[in-house]
């Protein structure tokens, strides 16, 4: 099994703005990632869903690769509009779980299913990515997330 880690970080300053690649980002509890559209309340779905649903979004590099292999288009990871690209971890298993990304603690809130907005913005075929389009997470304790940071499940007391 490969090491679970963050391979890329992306934010966009406002809705529909291009995603920008970063080497690191500050995660703020109750707000999101500094510089991202949802941090400032400028995201497409800002105000429509209670926090922490849009504080951090993650997608697996393996799912991006699988989508590109079976579709007629080749999308870059940032095209999926998720904040963190991961490798070596099944994000679906983190719904309802607490996990660490470097020194930041996150809690998986729900799957980040593809929607008509994403299909219109990116490509219609992304609607086929049901249960494969990533994870939404809230920030339990903030800090800095860096490319290469490990992703580890937090053992919770029973």
C-alpha cells in the first residue's frame, strides 16, 4: 500500500475563477482555506449549505486518473474544483471520521458528489463519478497544509 498523502493543493479566490496551485495553505477552523472562495463566502454554494461542508474538499488522484482513462476527455486534477488532491487513501472511508493532514485535523462530513454545476463548468461526463468525486471535510483544528503532507486516521476513543 502506498503512503497516503496530499499531492496538490488548489484554491480559487471566487466562484468560477480558475483554481490556483499552491505549495501550502493555511486551514482555519470554521472558515476553510485562506484564499479560497468558500473562506471568503464567494463560492457558488456559499450560504446554501451549513459549514463545515465547504471548508475543505478532497479528491483522489486515482479517481481523476480512472475518469480520464474511461472518458473522451483528459481533465487536469484542478478541473474538478477540489482543494486537495490525495494519493493512497480511499476518501469514501473517511466520511464521519477524523483524520490528520500534516498538522491539521479534519473531519469528513460527506461525499462530494458531482453536480450539474460541475458538469456545466467542467464536462458532462463528470456526472458519472458518483461516489468517486471526493470528500467534503470540516476543519477541527487548523494549521498549515503542505504538498507531501501525510494523511492519517485519528484513533477515536470508544
